[in-house]
């Protein structure tokens, strides 16, 4: 396990996430993830630490309002959020991580357009 550092584009929101060096991430084709180009690394909340920028975050919800999409009010980047699929976790956008601590990235596709039929294919949260 290593500590990966990440941020939004302008740097107001900075965070750390503890995970492996080689990352297995998910690419979802739902309406919001595909438009944002989001690559999900979902971790337990205990492995995520917001370093700075709490006051720069805005929350967006839609449909079931279970997912809490947080983005920087200044630059608009969504670097992490609380996912509907794992409400006890944090989904970090791997594209917002400093690449210096990342080894290989393997990407698993998820059919989020048909979320209800496919939610069972996502890995459960594991410490």
C-alpha cells in the first residue's frame, strides 16, 4: 500500500488515498461518468483523507440522490465522490492522482447505463 496524492485542477481541493501501486479501476458508461471521463478507484472511507479544500466543494445529486458528486467550485473538477454503489466508500478519479506513485492501471468496464442489472458485477469494498 502507498499513499497517492491527488487534487482538482486548480489545487484548492487536495486529498490522499491509500491503495496499491498497481490500480484496478472501473470505467462506467453512465450519463455522468462517461461525460466526465471518470475512472473509479473505490476505497473504504478510512483510506481517504481530504487534505484541504472542504470549503471549495459543492455537491451535486440527481435521480436517486444517493450518490454525492462533489466538485471544486472554482475549477469544476470532480476528483472524488460518495458513490451510490458503495455508500460507505469514496470513489476517487484516478485521473486526478499524481502519477508518480502509480504503477500499472487496469481498467474494467461497467455498464452503468443499465445500473440495476449490473450492480452485482462491481467488487465489494475490502479493507
